[in-house]
C-alpha cells in the first residue's frame, strides 16, 4: 500500500515512516520537496543500518497525497486549512487519516451556555505547565477535517495517544492500544491493519467520527499525567 505522510518530516511522521516504511511504500510529504527527500534518505539509513527493508521516498505534500492510497495528516491543528486546500483537488478515493490533536498549554476552556470562556491559570500555581484539549466548535479536529473534505473521501482518526519518541524508537515494541474512529468500517479496517503493522500495538474501534473528541482529548490528559508523575512518553492500554 502507498502511504503518504503529510508533515512526515515532523516528530510523529518520523515514527510512522520508520514503522510503515518496512512494509509499505511510504511517501514522506513536506511543504518542501527537498526537505522531504532529505528526511526520507535519513529514515532509509536508519532502517538499512538494522538490515530492515526501507521503501521510503520524499516529495511535496500535494504530490505525496496524489500518489497515495492512504494519506496521514501529521501536522498541527492550526496548519490544517491551507494543507486541505492544497490537497483537495488531488483527492480521488484515498483514505485520509487524522492524528491531529487540538490542544493548548496553560489554557483551558469551559462552555457555559455554549459561549467559549477562556480560563487561564498561571503555571506557577501548579508548579508545571499543563495542557488542555482545545475543543474546536465542530467538536473535534477530525470533524473540522471531514467538513473540509470532498463528500466521497472517507476519514479515519486515530494514533492520537501514541508518543512520537516511542514510535520512532525501533528498539521498542510498546504494548499500546490505539483508538480508531470513523464512519466507514472498510476504511477503519485498513487503519486497524496499519496499527497491527507496528509490533505489539492493538487497534480498538472507538466508534463513528462523532467519538473523535474523546480520542483527541486523551492526549493532553496523558501528557499531564506523565509530566506530573515523572513518567515519560506514556500511552494507554485497556485491560
Ligand atoms: N508528537 C507526538 O507525540 C504526537 C502524537 C500523536 C499525535 N500527534 C499529532 O500529530 C500532529 C503533528 O505533530 P508533530 O509533533 O509531529 O508536529 P511537528 O513535528 O511540529 O510538525 C510536523 C510537520 O508539520 C509541518 N508544518 C509545519 N508548519 C506547517 C504549515 N504551516 N503547513 C503545513 N505543514 C506544516 C512541518 O513539515 P515541513 O516543514 O516539512 O512542511 C513539520 O515537520 C499534531 O497534530 C499532533 O497533535 C503528535
């Protein structure tokens, strides 16, 4: 399968490329084709040093999206709009996967009478920074993306709680659960298999796209738990 990782030069994109590049054709996408080529070469080197297969190329985000079966959006929430505009014309029947978590540091929102109110609390009060889910009006980043996609394109959301460092560390095979949601079972099955391609990771069906807010909100919770309890790059496992 051809997997385009848009923003594949970043932290989480690196881990996906190193894991899936052993089994699939990975296309690292970037705003700059040259940067993508450089990172693709770096990922290939890491895999070759371990005598692992490495099927990875690099190009600009639009070309990567055009040539893929699965497109992973591995960029930050506030960067989505321009990327979606760029790739929409080349979307045909690719499956789009969102790993995007809208979150903010030291800034929580409450919603009395559906009015957004910002409640900043100084990090000094808590001795350390903390993160909050920054819930978009639509409910989730995934719903925002769905609203920007052509109607025939299926969206799946997942991998939000997988820490980039552990994903990219090929010495590790962490037993993490990966929550996956979306409205098409066919597309979710494709993503379940991508989860299974990462040793010891287990895909769990969370439900339709409506459940994306719960999945996305897990990430700031996990980061706060880690920071406050001297844990590193933690994730979740349902037992
Ligand atoms: N880091 C994690 O542990 C983790 C875990 C789960 C989910 N996520 C989610 O994955 C997404 C990416 O996170 P990350 O930590 O990998 O981010 P990152 O390293 O900061 O950035 C990823 C890539 O985004 C691209 N980018 C930057 N500005 C852009 C723009 N204006 N338009 C289009 N692309 C732009 C950059 O690629 P180029 O410069 O090459 O274009 C960059 O390498 C986020 O939504 C995050 O919530 C992250």
